[in-house]
């Protein structure tokens, strides 16, 4: 009878008049085999009674049909690495089963831990759970850092023991998606205005593998981030590949910035935000201050004269109080002093910002003219940390003529000199002394060497004219016993008064007296008679 229900007890009555009952056969395959059989509502059971004669009194046969569980069903689930499932893993009875299936046996748990629906009560392998626990849905926590497929197996049971098991075993599959863990990144140190050369290497978390394919870069501060080539810029919110990140990045600080530059990194299993996982880590770039090239005002002075203004050293406009000192080197053609003009500064000395900014003094080397100079580098301390490129202080030293020399001369009254009166530069001077100024000509006329070209008081003559020797014609009938003969000379680096230098020197001409033609009076006498008057000889009245 196809309507038999497992677990029920059925009564079959037989009757016959007066003959013996032969046998009852219960077998779906062979109803004539006789004996007993397990009954299932899915089978068609037939009963046949063979009667040999009249009906006997009725006899009763009782058949017990035991329940057997059919194969259950279970839903799969999907979760992320290191994350417990939140849905799925609902176990249901087979549609042919009913309340007789009371339990499910759990086996074959792989790659994680199985929990009841509360997410905290673990279910070990070979445990039996109730239908209510199973049908509420289970929870699965993947093994740490695992991604891939987790599984467990389920078999239905009409009891809480293996004896009640029935049907096939079904497998629940949990798809565990990879999630990137927090990466690591090395820091770096560089100098102001200088791109990093090492560090900034981004690595996957030790728990991760090739599933982490990218890193997202955010929050770049105080500079520009580049790939390892140093030229391919990386923008905020850009994804870079593992290969690019693990090669090490480069960071160029903002112009003139010093302090800390940063950027943040988060790992991803793709090149987009949905693949991001783990925490954000921060890379720090320490940017050391480096002094920029300072400025220094120039100065002008004269030969053998210390400067009085200029040589003021200032920090670069990009720098601030971090620049505390200046290093002085390459002092040429003179001696450098602090502002007091007496405290010398030697090559290699460090001076403070205050000393440099007060202005220095420069004394040229004796008798030197031309450019003097010194080099200045800014520094962050008095030992040379963060030295800048060098700036140069230039001192223009104007030539100044020194006192020349002039030879004297001797001549005769009313006679032009023929030698002497040679004007020479001071031994300390050179071609810079180009002229001489003539003044103070007394008791005569001065001429160039040709003896005809007159030189007047206040005239400038060239070095060549002066060094050829001058000529002097004393005033008529004057000589040294009664008069002085001279002129004065001053050297100059030009043919104007502004070029004059040194002292005035005096040339002296000795004029020897020379007798002029005298006069004599005549006389008259007689023969053989001495004159008694006349014959008076008189000096020339100009002598």
C-alpha cells in the first residue's frame, strides 16, 4: 500500500472458513518470498493470502515501520578573510522528512571554525546539533589570514547519535575572499630641496601574498611623491602596483621646506577601493634643514684703507632663524675683520648671524689695488651642519698714488737746466700712476724735456713726460744766493685732482751766479802824464 507511513504500526487481518493459512509475503521485490521486511512509505507493499479450503477464524499481523532521515540541504556562504559569516549556512530537512529528523551531524570542517548562530558557541567535528540550531543558520570563522574555500559536511539524523543517521552527506562551502592586511613602509631622510635616494619601500603584510596586488596612496604632505624613477609623479588617491611600491618610492620636499613630509598607504587586492583592506600606515620623510646661499653686500675702498661700509651678510630670503652661523673662507688680497675693525676673521672661521649681519671690515694688503674677496656659506650651527653653497663678498680697492720722487738740478744764472728734474713713481706704484700734477713753480719757468713746451702751475703731465726729465729756466739774472728756485710734484692715477694721492714733493734747482758784462769809464790825459780820473770799472747793474 503506497500510503503506509514509516513509524506507524499497521494491522492486517486474515480469515478463512476451515482451511489452514498458507503464509504472508511482504517483499517489494518478491511478494512471495515470505518472512519479514522493513517498510518504507515509498515502497508498494502487497499482501497475498493463499487459502486452501474454507475461511478460518481471523488472525492479526503487526508491522512496525522505522523512520530513516533523507539527505538534507545546506546553503553556502561568502565572507572575507578573518571575518565571520553573517548569513547563509542554513541547514534544512529533506522535503520528504518531517519532525522525525531531529538532529544533524557535522563533520569535515576545514579551514576555519564552525559556530552556532550566536557566533560564539563552537561546533566541533562529529557534533550533533538540533534541527532548530541548524535551521537558524550557522556561522563560520575562517582560519587566520586564510582565503579560499572553507567547508563542512552535514548528515541528517532521527536522533542525536550515529544510529539515527540516514540519507547522504552534503557539503556546505564557504567562499572566503582575500582581504589585504596592513602593509609596512620604511621611512626616509633627506635634505631640504633634495629628493630622497633610499627608503620608502612598501611591503605586503607577512600574512599576505600575491593576492595583494596594489597599494593606495593618500595624504601626501609637504612634497611630491614619485615612483622609483624619480620622475613619474604619484597623485593622492592613486593606486600603484606591488612592484612599483616594493621598488621604493621617491619624495621631493616642497621648495625650501624642512620638517616632516608624509604619505599614507593602504593595501588592496585590486586596483580600486573595494579591494582595500587592513589599516592605513604612514610613511614619514624627515627633511633636514639646509641653509640656502646667503647674500653679502660689496664694498669699495682705497688702497691701504680699511672699508667703512658694506660687507653686510644676510640670510637667504628662504631661510629663517635655523641659519645661525656663517663660514668664512677664501679671503684674498687683504684681511677681514669683524665690525669693530680690529677682531680678525681667519679662513675657515664661523661667525654668528649677528656678527655677519652687522657688516664686516676689510683692510687691503699694503699697496694693493684691484678686487679683494671672501666666500660666505650659511650653516645651521657653528660646526658646519647644513652648509649652503657659497656666496661671495667683493671689495673694490681703488689705486691711490704714493709719494713720487724727483731729482734736483743745478744750472747757471740765466741758463736752462740740462739734467735732473726726473720725476719717478713711488716704488710701490705701477702703471696705475699715470700723471703728475705740477705746482709751486718759483723764480723760473718749467718746461717739458724739449725745453720749449712750458708747464704751468696746476698742469698735469704724463708719467712719460715727467720721467723723461723736465727743464727749468731761472728768471733773468736771479741766482741761488739771493733767490730760491723750485717746483712741487704730486702723483695721480688720472689727470684730475680726484686721482691725486700721496704727498707733495719739491724739486730744487741750484742756480749759480754768472757775472754779466761790466762797464768802464774812459779817461783823458796828456802825453807822458798819468790819468787822474776815469777808468772806473763798474759791475753790470743787473748783477
